[in-house]
C-alpha cells in the first residue's frame, strides 16, 4: 500500500479506470481517498511504530474487565447463588423477578463504579490516541477520521442525533407505558429489558433457533448457508 500511495494520483485513477482492473477498482479508489492523508515514508514509519502503544488503552480495558474485575453472585428466589458475568448479565437483566434484575444490574454497574477512575483515565488515553491520529493524518477532527474511511458523510451522523432527540417524547410515552404495565412505583434501568407481558413464554431450543436463522438467511445463497451449517456441525 505505501508504494501504491506513493504513485501519482492520475496513475492510480488510470488503473482504477482500466476495465481489466474492474475487480480491484474499489480498492484503488479507497487508496485514492487515503492519499490525501498519507504521510511521507519516514513519518509513516513513525506512525506504524506507534501501533502497539496505540493499542494500550484497549488492552488495559480488556485486562481490567475480563480478568481483574470480579462480579458478585446473584441470589435467586430459591436461595441458590448464580455467577454474574458479562455473559450471564443479559439473562439476569431480563428475569421476571425484579430483585434478580436489580442484583444483576447493581452487581455489574457497581463493580464498574469501583474502577471509575481507572476506566476514565483509560478512556482519556484512547481519546488522545484518536486526536493524535486525526492530527497526524490531517483530518479536520477525530470524527472525520472515523467517518471518512467508511464513506459516511458527517451530516448523516448529525441527522441521526437530531432524529433521536426528536423521538425522545415517543420514548417517554413508551417508558410511561412500561412503568404502568409492570406496576412499579419508579422505573429503573433494570426494568427496561424484562418482558412487559407476563402470560407469554417462548422456549426456543438451540437447534430450532439455528434452523430459523438458516431459513432467514436463505437469500444469501447456498455457499453462505453451507459455511453456517459447518459452524454448527464442526463445533
């Protein structure tokens, strides 16, 4: 890629326009877009040397949350203790028993809260990394540096935020309905994911669910479905 990026823009455009290079035109056009943000060879080398350091915030956060953090057990209505992890949290937060939901929520969030300063410092380091990358590659902002490679105009991002704000009254109506339906004095975060309907249960065995996914993905073609079946049969 550095060698291709070093070529004249007109030469790259000529390659992209060549009918025999049709299978690669998207790749070449992506390079053309990157060209404005490419650096001289020695500077690119320095940025590349920063790669491991740039991964530090993500690595620190992963070690903290996956290894060092220990979550408290959730005591079920029958008195048994169940292990609370990032993986089991979704089951607890959807449980029909409100105390179970509350324990799960407070167990996860309370544990994160104990490491708030460390998480904030890690996030700040990640922001500084993004600022460095954006400035080094001559982007107007960190947001532009994230959006431009995806070919998403920043106006799309702004529009998304605007529509969310416009929809807040509808969300509030839904939350009021949920509060009334669940018959709670005050709606909490741990009340947002459990079913609002008490007389419906859907038991979906794994194999049946897998078959439903296969059926839903039929338009993707047999090659795609064969890979998915291989995932199931291959363990």
